[in-house]
C-alpha cells in the first residue's frame, strides 16, 4: 500500500512539473498579445504579424493560431474556412482538461456560424457549454456561448 501511495505521489509530482514547464515555454509575446485581444483586436493582429511564425515551437504555433483566430473574430472579420479551427480542436483535444479547450470549442461554433453551418455551430456551442466548469471563473465565455446559441436559435426561428 505504501508503494502505491508513493508511486501515485511521484506521478502527481511529475505531472505538475510537466505542466509547469509547459506553461514556462509559452512565448512571452503571445502571452502579452492574449491580454490585448479583447480590448484591441486590430492591435493584437498587428502584433501577431510581427512574430516570425516559423521560429515558434509547436505549442506556440498552435497558440499563435488560436490568438489569430480569436483576434479576427473579435475584429468582426468573417471566417471563410474551417481548416484552422479543426486543426486547433484536434491539437487541443489531447488535453480536454485545459482551460483553453472550451474556448477553442466556442470558436469552432463561431467559425461554423460565419460559414452558415448552423447545426454544426450549435453542436460546438453545446460542447463548449458542457465543458465549462459550473464554478467557472470565465463567466464571459459562458455568457458568449449562451448568447451565440440564443442568436442562432432565433435566426432559425426555434
């Protein structure tokens, strides 16, 4: 029994260390940009354009793609393809416990809404709502999911 407890404790420590290292490897420029998107999406897009995408690590490239998608959405630039969001959903689906995953799923709904595929959009909004913890500190995301769902249901006259 003591051995099992020690293995469990060691496993927890390794996972915690791995998560901390993953967060530390995030490009500081991307973290700074993520804080400006809500208030100034155009500025965030300009800042993203100044970053050499090819020199980013895989994690940072996906985060860059997410920030780019989010900034374009916030700047009311219509999405014209689902390839980027599908790549992001696939990449981040390996860590469904990530705080970022529900937001990525939400943007899946936004992309399909812009593409006119309302059933798929509603599917993603529902997935995002289901993945948000009940005591979620990100109430803005919960409100956006509910608002977008209501808007689409109204558009469909449901």
